């Protein structure tokens, strides 16, 4: 993840168990953040790619973002950009990739 105030990208790695029955664009994108919302009408699937638009309420105003995730069988990758109406600059840009390591 990069932000306008970060000097270097922030990199994080973790392992998580996600079962097929638990997969939902809303749940995966928000991860417990009650200040954000994704409208079903702003969620699209094209081939192996899921894309969405979202917005979050912050003390400084509304932050809006767009993201996508592409499934490649046992791996996948995606990106998301979040921004506010402060000179049209992105607030944060995130990219991720993952791979299946086994059953839950």
C-alpha cells in the first residue's frame, strides 16, 4: 500500500482461511469496517474479474474508491484506489496477490 505521506510502500503478508460459502464481495472488501459500503449495483463480474466501487465516511469527509480482483485458479491478484476530493489526489493505492496453500 502506498499513500501520499508514506516514504516507502507498506507491505504486509498474512494467511487466512476463506471458505467458498463465505465469499462475498461486500465481506471481503470491507473486512469489518462499518464506515464503508459497497452497493450491489456497483459490483460487476466479467470473466474471472470482480470489480467494485465503494465509499467510506471519515471525520474528514467521504472517501470513494474502486477496486478489482482477478481469480487465476489457485491464485489471484487485485488492486484498489481510495481517494477524497482534496485536489483530486489518491489517498491510498493498494495492490495484493494471493495463492491457495491448502484446505481450511
